[in-house]
C-alpha cells in the first residue's frame, strides 16, 4: 500500500507545482489590475518556446550545458520585459474600468494573435529540450524512478509562494501593490503612481507565466495549442483558490494535482474531467473559491 | 430515391424564389437560411448537371483535396504526409500529370476540427475540377466524411485513417482505403510480441483518448487473450490527445510493473512520451511496444529492442522497398528536400497518390480512353490491385484495403545515425483480416495459438 501512496503523493506534488506556475501569474494580475487576462496561457507557451530555443542554441554551440538553467530564468525575464509593458500599455490599460466582457474580448483577441504569432515564428512542430532534466539525473523513490528535476520543480513552486508573500508583505513595492489593490482611487490620491504599479504587476504576472512555461519545457513538449490548455487549467485553479488569491492558487494547485493523479491511478477514464470536477465541487460550497470573498461593486 | 432527392432540392429552390420575391416584407432569420439553402441547392443541381458532360473531356487540371494535419501536435504526423504529397505530385506533373492532366492539390488542415473539415470538403466537392478527395488522416474525420462522400458521390480515399469501423458495413461506393485497418495492424503486434516474448504475463496500455486509441487497445487485448488467455492487463491509460506531459502516467506504469507496455500514441504525443519515459527507466523495466514508433526513429533516441512497426508495409528500408529503385529515389529526394528520410505517414500518402493515379489509368482503359467521371473512377478503384513503393495495395469488395504488416525491433546500424528496424517480420495483409462483413472482434476471439504458429516468425523478413 505504502508503495502506491508515496508515488501518488510525489506525483501530486510534482503535478501541482506545474499547475501552480501556470495559474499564479493569472491570479496575481487579477488581484492588482482586476483584469482576467485570457492571453495568459499564450505567455506561458511563449516562455516555453523561448526557453527551448535558447537551450537548443546552447546545445548547438556546445556551450556549458549548465547554462541551460540560467536560460530558463533568463527566458522568463526576457518575455516579461518585452511583453509585459507592451501589452499593459498597448492594450490592457484601455480596459481599466470597462466591463469584464470588454476585458475578456480584448485579451481573447490578444490570445488569438499570440497563438498565430507562435505558429509563424516557431512553426507547428513540437519543441523539446531536456538538457536541464538530463543534467540532474534521477532518484528511485518507492520503487519508482523520478526525475530530480521534478523534485526541483516542487521546491521552485514553494520558493515562488514564499517569495511572492515576502515581496508583498515586506517590500516597498509590495506595500504599494497592496495599497492599489485595497483602494485604487485612494492610492492615487496619496500620490502612488498607479500606472507604474500596473506595469510592474502585469509584467510580474507575465514573468510568472513565462517562468511556468520555461520550467515545464525540460519535462514537457511545447506545441501549438498548449496556451489554450494551460489557460483553461489556470482558470480552474484560480476559480478554486479564489480569484486574486496567491495562497489560494497554491492550495488549488494541490487540489487539482491530487485530483488528476488520483484519477490516473484509480480511474484513468476520469483523468481529463478530474480538475473540473474538483472545481465544481469547491464552487458548489464556496462560490467565490476557497480563499475568495464577496466584494461589493462600486458604482 | 434520387428522384425524391431532386424533388426536395427543386422544392427548396422554388420556395427560395418565392421568398426572394417577398423581400419587401423583410426576411426572418429562418427564411434567410432557407433562401441560402435553396440557392446552394440550385448551385448543386447546376454543378451536378454540368459535371457528366464535362467529365468526358480532359480538364485543364485535376484537383485533389488533400486532408491532413498541418498544425497542432498532430502536425508531427500530418506534415510528413503533406511533404510526400508535394513530392509525388511534383513528380507526377514533371512526367506530364495523370494521363496528361496536371495535378493541383488543395490542402485542408484537419486541426480545425470536424465541422471545419466537413465544410471544406463540401466546398471542394462543389468544384467539379476536384474529382478526388484524399481524406483523411484522422479516423474521426474519415468517419465524419464518409456519409458525405456517398451523398455527394465523390471518390474519397482514406490515406491514413485506420479505424476498422470506416467500411465495416460494406455498403460504401465512394469511400476507399488502400491501407490496412486497426484489426490487422494490432493483431500483428500481439502475434509478434508472443513470438518474441512467449512468457509475457502482464501488459499495461497507454493510448490516446479517442477512437483510435480505444479501438487499438480493444483489438490488441482481444488478440492477446485469444492467443494467450492468461495474459493480464494491469493498467489502461488514455491521456488526452495532444497532452504535453506524461510524468504521472509514467509513474502509474512504473507502479504497475508490467512485463510489456503497449502504446499507439503518435505525433508529438509519442515524441513527448518517449523522451519522458526513457530517463525514468520504462524502456529497461518493461518490453515496450510503440505501434507508431517508426515515425520517431529519426527524431528521438529510442533504445534497442523496442518493438516498432509502420501500421502497414510503409518502411522505406524494408527489403522490398530497397529493391524498388523508385522508392530509393523517393527516399533520397525526400531527405534532400526535408532533411529527414520519409516516415511511414509519408509512404502512406505517396502510396495513396500512386493508387489514385492507377485508378485513373484503369478507368480510362475501361472507358476507351475518355476522361472518367467520378463514378467511373470509383468503379476502377473497387477490387483493384496496385503496386506501391513498398508492396501492394489490394482493394476488397467492401473497399477496404489489404496491405502487408511489417513489424520489428529497434536496432543500431553503422549505416545510419538513428536506430532502424531489425528482426523484421512481414505478415500478409489478407492473413490478419476477417472476411468482409464479419464482426472483427468476434473473429479475433476465434483465433487459436496454432494460427499464430502458422505465420512467419520475427527475423524471417530479410
């Protein structure tokens, strides 16, 4: 029995880590900007494509393979630096104060553009670069061989949760973000440059999305369509945790990861529906998600 | 029946005209749709009326609608098919076309989904110049298009679709498959496995979650159970088509500790699975069967001893293929153009176009050298036997194909930088097919170990 439980728990954590990276940026952007960014999944896959391209370049030039770890991080920073300010200033800011429908339509349009852009630049074939995974080797746990990279991902997800909490609670930027989230108009009236906060918060969201894609690349393939799948899963996680709740996203990722893994182990035919069944179950009892709360709409 | 159909269309046209004359009253949405339907009906009548007369004259060009995946994860399988079509059509046109008529292909991306594929098929079929549809790659799309092909009377050649359900009722007049289907393809794996590993006790299956994956699992399991009843299926996993990550499935397979892991994953899914499963020891702890493994030999470092095949006879390095100078030339041209040797979807597409070309030749021989109608072309396909790049494609009375099955294991060779197929067997196409009209699963359940013993053994195809 123990032989089955250990792999099940480890797989749940590994799966949850990947899901968390896909969802946390979405929830962060919503908490600050109150915008549901439908293009989030595309930014995730762009992060993956850029990371894979840089890793392939490193391999083709026979550079030190450990550079590929730096490449994963660099690709996320690169994508955030390019797309964050560009999208926020160019598109998203026009939706502030508009209805959710307008926001969703505009970011959905962006999603379609970014998906086609990926096809044009990276083609339609699957991308795969596993150098970081190979470098770290494997470990046998409970009779099952795991990639050390999977265990690293679990640690990275924990680091991101702690890092975001520290950023928001213990830094000046975090306090400014909190002030904007709490009362945007009041924050503006006391001299906080909300535009700057919006650009930074949106770029941080893009960074987290791209980091998720980059970190997933060594163990997953990147192909057209990944953005849409990621988006749907990220929405489910955000809905379970409560939109805008970072800890909520972490707990929701664990729930979704566990639901998926349990399905694969015990009822494989339910694999695809398990995350959404978990979402339905949570929303039936907590319509605003586990960590969400009712907010009054200001008129 | 035909009269009734024409009457309905005429009635629709008349009702449309009536509605058009009443335009001053304004049209409701429903009536507007009726008008559009009616006009489409009138157009169809016009096309149908014009077609037979035009069909006797050689057209300026012969249009082919070619359906494959050119985007999405399935493009890893679909693009080699398109590449092969480009090459073969170029070659045909360089030699003056089919019976003197140059070929012009219109490609349709199957990644758009069944609704889009159906709409594209209708659009192409409405143009009389498009005489043949090479459709499709996906079994689901083949099943969706088959009734349409019959309704519009357009010869439709399934270049890849494997599902045995496509022609099971034996009533199709315009739908053909110059390939094997899931029945011979997956019985072959069961027989090869038991020849190579007769002591197998436990099997785990990981197939894509749609008809092809489920059908293959059903047929492979049924054949195993019939030939070795004590075999136990210890895990059956059906990940979503296009899934990029199989780590949890791999853990599940590892915990099941099966003697054999069977998979008919394909395209990018297969590449992803192999890349993720290899470092986690699946290929060393179990005998792995990758039914479509040949498609990734040049892209993924597969270890030795993996059972792979080509779902037919389309292995460009098989003894028969090597002996055919046309095949060697095609493989080299393909490599020069696309940077890789053709994989079996490329060969399937090439063989299908050769099949279409042969059908034109046969139809024109039959009707005294006149350009054939769609019906005459379909007639020429029925019961045909065509020499392909890798063997023979025979069409039965039920329009299903008889094609040999080649299976082997991965081996290294100094001649290539990638593993090739060794220890091969070539099963005759007809030996693994039930009779037309027979229920395939019922037929498989009647198979006995003696049947497997009567077939050629691994390593016999040299």
